[in-house]
C-alpha cells in the first residue's frame, strides 16, 4: 500500500472511532457546545496520556514516529475491540504481510471440498482474503445464486452483494448484512496493508456503486462476526440463519462461512423443499 494511502486510512479510522464514543462513556461531561459527535481530539489525547499536538498529527495522517506502547494507550482511549486494535496497529506500524505471500489463486483442497458437501442443509461458502468465492455447496447455490453460472473472475462475494438484485433483496436488513462483510474485508485490508489490490477494489466499488462508500466509511472491523440473519427468499420465504465465519488454518488464508438454519424454526424444512 502506498504510504499516503495507508496514513489516510489510519486517519479516517481514528476519526470514525473517536466520533462513536460518547463523552459520558469516557468520563467527560456531555456539555452543550459540542459541534460534532463523540470525543474531542484533546480528550482522546488526555485519556491516552499524549500531547494534543501529537495525537492531532497522528489523526491527520502525518508521517510521525509511533510506538506500540503509545498505540496501546490510544486503543484503550478509543475503546477499540481486539480486531479494531489489530487493524490500527497494522496501519500505524505498517505490519502487513502482503510482501510475504505469493499472489496465487487459492485452491480448494479435497478435505475442504468434502466438508462443504457434507454440510448438506447448511449453506456454506469458502472465500479467499479478497472475498473471491473458491467453493460452495448445493445449499448455498439455492439460497444465494448459482455460482457456477457466474464467471470465476466475477465471483467476488462483496461485488455480487451490490451487483445482483436477488442478493440485494435477500437479507431483510441488507445494509447491516453488507456492513458485516465489509468489516471482515477491512480486517484483511489492515492485515495486508502493502497489497495495492484493496485500494484498487475500494476505488472501483466506490465508482460503480454509490451506496458502497457510506457503508465502507463506517470503519467497522471484525475478523469473525457471528450473527443471526433473516432472509426473505423469493421461493423459500422467511428463513433464519446463524452465520458462523471460520478461518481455515494454513497458508491459503481461506474463510469458511456457514449459514446454519436456526433451531426451532421452519428454515431447514424450507431449505429441503428448495433443494428437491
């Protein structure tokens, strides 16, 4: 990643996190003269034990010297989650791992392919670190789209969520659904801070889909969210799934997303009817 782009990403993230914190939750009075939501820069600096000038330079994206100990203090001040902290460290210290990887198309191993097919009534999708789909089972093809009919170079799950009308209509709260995908993409973005593909992808998505940038700028970061999703399938009707996102260990850096039908619902029965 270009250094200016990296520092700009760090700046945007710090600003967004500062805006999310209420003064009361940080021990400050709410006051009546606050023009913007969240904490002021000087309040974050006070909580982190650094000078206001230094923190201002950091948030402005200036190329200044930072240390892990000071970043730890800022992470506490901004009430960051472990995933958000890792993302901030990657950007601030430029600790990405892209330079250590060969940019080769990941391959689906025979054991993973077997596991996919064994999850007969649990839609499951395997993606790489760029969210290209490298494997899916029959249940996923029935709930989402028939990925076999999508050219391999266009099988990017995030792009499909914006591009395909049937996927836009699928989730009851589409924006929340997509924002969780983008939270995972942002975790990769921080981890592979040197890989220029991410900036190119974000620029392309921003140009093609007007609703992409507002969701991306929420700056959510999560490596493996678990959530309940409500789908309104065109043929299956209301379906409730528990999404579990698993990281496949090894050098391939694959993600296994499993949609388990919620217990005590009719989701699994509806899915079985779809697959007949």
